[in-house]
C-alpha cells in the first residue's frame, strides 16, 4: 500500500471518530464517511460523506461540517501528528441515496409484473 492511500485511510478513520465522538453540533445529522481523497501535494483532502435525511437535512449537515472543519483539522493534528495538515473539503456522496432509489424502482417494477 502506498503512502498516500495509507494516509487517506488513516484520515478517514480519524475524521469519522472526531465527528461521531467529539463534534457536538446538533446540525450534523446521521452521516457516514464513504471515502477520502488526498491531493498529490497533500494540501487538500476531499472527504466524501453520505447523509441520511431530506434535502434540508443534507444541506444543514454539510454546512455544519464545513463550519466544523477547523475544529476537525485541529483534532486531526493532535491525533495524527502530521507535519502538514491538509485543508478539508466535505463533499456530498450521492451513491448510497442513488442506490436506494434504484432499489425502490426495481421493487416497484417487480410488483407491477
């Protein structure tokens, strides 16, 4: 496993822990971190999140995550002791909601037959 992939896995695990155990923002709903992607120069980290709920819940949770990025970055620095801490960008991952929607469509088609 290369250095970048190992760092992405470690960052994903630690960010998930920080959000679930330390972040006390009530606007952050039920989220799952589905992936992380470091830039080649290790300056930026894209964090892909899946958020359960309606569109309002998703937008509110994403805004809260963006507002908490400094808190998360400080906690990451304390936990991982990285020389340079990347800037964190939270991005909504629609793959799970799309999968649920496809399953619902397939079930409806199956019932119609």
